[in-house]
C-alpha cells in the first residue's frame, strides 16, 4: 500500500488542471482526495520499484510521504527523498477537478 500511495499521488500529474475560483465535484476525484485526506497525520515509506530515469536522484534512497495540513479543499504532503525534505505536494480541489503542484517553499 505504501508504494501504491506514492504511485497514485504521482499519477495526479495527469489529472491536474488550471485552478479556478469555483470548486467542482467529480466523484472519482473526490473519492481519491478523501482517501488521501483520511491518512492525514500519518507518514508512509516506500521505494522505487521501476526507474526509467538514468539519473540516481531517487535510486537507493528512503522515500517518505507525510500527509499533513488537510482541509476541505487542499492537502499538503511533504515528500522526502533520503535526507532531502525540500518537496511538498499540494493537492487542491479546483473548478476543473484536482490540481497537483510541487512546492518547495512550504
């Protein structure tokens, strides 16, 4: 399940859209958002099982996601790669569905 959550969050890149002022409700995306929100306050570790990148940025490093700062329209998920804690995924409900942004300033 740990690796599945990492893969599922990564797949949001394909679902992300432009943020609009009105929040829409798309049942499949609401279900996904709510399943991640239910994990708020918990952390999960995982690992790379398939790596198509020739670089070694994630290779042989501990991967940990922390589901934090959860409200009705936004989830903030810090993602650590080894000792690098500079990544935070921000999943937001928008007028066109879910948006996934990578924030390094949170």
